[in-house]
């Protein structure tokens, strides 16, 4: 099985590409696709899951000072284990010639051509049995909660979108904080209202 990690701040392109690649008829070997909008969480995934391929659009992150410094950390985490396809809507600074970058493509590139490039990239990587590798840091449902949380959605909205209760959302957030060793009081993931609640509790 090959693992593909998609990193993109745009929810529509991230979800669209994940849905497209998850179709079983695109690749000759089994593929597991995960998409994230958090560079911090993406770095954790690369270190723990060691994906064969990372498809990233860093354009939405490079102008954010809280995120831009994590781009270099993403490339460092890739090392020689994970190849990178840069898929972007505007040119990136500094990283297009990084040794981990296999190719840089425009987001206007046809999906079938992107799929062919991905297939070629995967064929050049060793096939891995992911049942014997380290477990991911967060569960798939925790990833979904974290992605929506990072987009600023409230607990009730997250609950509605994932068809779970508000209490379950709270439990997922608590588990995420524990797993990522995030201090409740000063976590950058907390909304201002949540910070006030944490400080008074």
C-alpha cells in the first residue's frame, strides 16, 4: 500500500483532490489518501506515517508568519522518505528546488495528468505494509475535528458537520490536546472564548 498526504489550506481543492485520488481505479496498487490543512499536524503525519508521497500547496501558508516557519520543517520531515509534488496556484518562494521536490505543477493542471505524475512517483517508491508501521498520532475522526477546529468552526457547527454530539466534539478536542501535548490555557488552537473559559477554570 502507498500512502499519500495532501496538504492544502483551501478546503475545496483539498477535499476535491482527496476524493479524486481515493477512487480505487486510478492506481495499480492500493492507495491510502489523507488530507490536512494544518502544517503542524502534517509534520506529525510525515514523521509517524512516513507517506510515500506528499502533495502540497504551501501558497496559503507562506504569507502567514505563524505557519511559514513550519514549511521548512515539513521538508525536513520528508527527508529521503517522502517525495513531494508541489501543486500550487501561485509561485512558491525558496522551496521549488528542494531535494525532496519531485515536480512542481500548477493547480490548473488537468487531474488526469496529476494522477499520472502521482502514479509514476509511487512506482519509484518502495511498497510498504502500513499495518506494521507506527500508528498515526490522531484518529481519522480526530483529524476531521482538528481540521474544522483550525478553520474556526464552533463546537455545535463541527457536531452538525460530522453528525456527532457537542459533547463528543469536546471529548475529541480534549484528546487532541493531550495527544499533541497542547496546554489548554495557551493553545493557539483555542478560540478567544475558549481561552477565557480555560483561564477561569
